[in-house]
């Protein structure tokens, strides 16, 4: 476990206040069903005419949900809405913020998906995955998420810099994690899951 955390990288100023200090672990995916108190909050969400998420916090409080959880989800949604307002993302039917990047001939998608319940998925195509592997190797087989931004080509590196307040830029990742997911020459998905109840995060990788 590595102690991490939260610094702003200048694109989305409101993201700096989204989440607080926590502990980073490398773990298997978290089953959302394990925390029904969070998943059930979706009933209090809707999209307005501007494509932004509206969270009825008063109704959620009246229904007995934790004030701490509601505050954390509200901050996450505020950050996601900021991406929409700036024209960086759109909110889909599942209340997730989608950032699409230009397609290339590389294998796999290149996009970032941030969910209201604290999960961010970073899709890297095969070229971006290889750039990340090469960069981690050059840095000594490990680097922080903030450090990896310098290893990625312009579009993806810029997008991740803009949402660094959500990602947790102090988190250390290792080359072998990416290599296992990327082989043979495939795109990868980096998952960063925040547990709003404990303010901890988990990170893992899979192939696309």
C-alpha cells in the first residue's frame, strides 16, 4: 500500500476539491453490489436540459442515506458536470461522463469514462499502452499516475491532466501490471475505484 494524494493539475480547477486524502492499494475490481447504499442513490439522479446530472440530495437524506456518502457523490457529480460545461465530456444514459479521443489505427479505444459512484476507466489503445510501458521502464519500472502523463501522447495525457483531481496523481503503478494487461499488443483499461466510505482507492488493469 502506498500513501498518496490529490494535487491539482490546472485544467479543471473545481476537480481539486473533489476528493480527500486516502490510501492506494492494488486490488481486484470492487463489486458495486457490495455497497448498496451507493448504488441505490441512482434513483435520486436525473439529467437536466443542459445534459448535466442533477442529484436530489435532500430526498436522499430524507431516505436515510449517509451524509458523508451523499457529500462525496455530490462532489464527484460536480466534477463530472464541470467537464460537460467545459465541453470536454458528455453524460450518457448511465450518468457517466464520457471523454472520447480521436481514433487511430492502433488497436483498442482511447477514452476516459468517469462514473458518479467513484469509478474512473481510462481506455488506452495499443500505442498508448506501449508508450506507458516504455515510459515506466525508462523511469525504473514504476511511476506515479501524475508521472505517467509525460509518457502518453498529447490527447490522452492532456485529458488525464485535466481530471487529475479525480484520478489521484500520486498513485504508484508498475510496468508489470500494464504488461500483463497489454500483451499481446492490445489496448488496456486502467480502473481507479474510490471507496467513498473509507476514502481509499484501488487500481487495476485489464485488456480491452
